[in-house]
């Protein structure tokens, strides 16, 4: 666990992925198994360094891939294949795009960091075309570790904090006011009044990339076993919600 100054930037904005890991590739396969992304107009809302933008560009074409982020300093690391005019600085609560223009909006472990998650959900649906899909990954409160660290006595502790997501909300918010975790009912209320239908909803476990590298064949066997739990009721304990919402026509 690392101890840092409480003003550490990524503690409050989130720490975007800097490489497309095997765990990310697994999640991409989950998406493409359910949505045809070819030639689709895609927005990565909260794109960070653009590791997902590059992958989407390989499937949909770079000209069809757009990214937004509140911190445009991250755009410096976005792969050059993405047109710079397709990168827009704006909070997800105020997406600087017209209504009904994207086939797919993608939000990967971002909505838990925004100021107003309900408004962010509304904005992502607004910019979708009728029939378009919102693909959402976000932290599951059933997972017993707070993966975003915590604040304590003026310091930020970066690491996985055991059992903090299971604490009463006032306790969690005292130590982790910078992030949210969601039970299923808490997540559903974000889109309750929006013109959407749920196409798919489940939970996924961590990619366990580092664990597999560290322990070799044994690590890969354990990873495969844990991923099999996604097919059982024990998926409730998965690290993330995985949701696909479809915007209703009309």
C-alpha cells in the first residue's frame, strides 16, 4: 500500500489505464460477443489515455471513434490514430455532443468518480441514437475490497482496503468520499426514469493479470476457476457490474 498526499490527482479523478491488459481484452470480447461494433459511431465517455479508443478504432474505424474526458492532459497520451478533433474536454454530466448521434456509448469504471452520477447517466443516454447501446462497467459493492484506496488523517492510502465497501454508507463515505460502489438496486435507480431497456446485466471478476503472471500455470488455473464463477450465483461478488442498456425508439 502506498501512502500519498491527500491532494493526489488520481485519487479524485480516477487512475486511467495506461495499457490494454489481458483483463481489458477479456472485457472487450464480452462486449463484441453481444454488440457488433463494426462501422459504429462510438463515444468513450471518460476515455483517459485512450487505450480503449485504439481498440475500438481497429473495429469501427478511427474516424468513428470519439473520446471525452474532464482532464484533457490525458489526451496527450491518446494514440495518434485517433483524430484530435474527436477528443473533447467536458464532464460526463455535460457531454459536449448533440442529441442522438452515437451508436454506442462506452463507460469503463468512470461513473463512480463523477460529481452527479444520475445526470451523467442521463447525458450518456441523451447522445445515443434510438436503438443505440450504452455499455457500462462500474464497481460492485458486493466485492469485499475498496479498490480505490482511502483517506485517513490527511493522507491518501492507495491499495485495496478490505471490507470497506461492505460498511454502512456513512462509514464508507468517511474514508472513501472520492468514489462510489453500487449494489444492483443503486445502479438501476440511475436509469429508472430514462428511455432505456436492459439488454444485458451481470457481474464480472477481476482479470487477475498480475496474479497469473506471478504464479504462472497455477495462477492461470486459479484465474480460470474464478472466472467460471461468473456463470454461478457467486457472480454477485464480482468486482464490477457489466450492463448493456438500449435506448428506446421514440
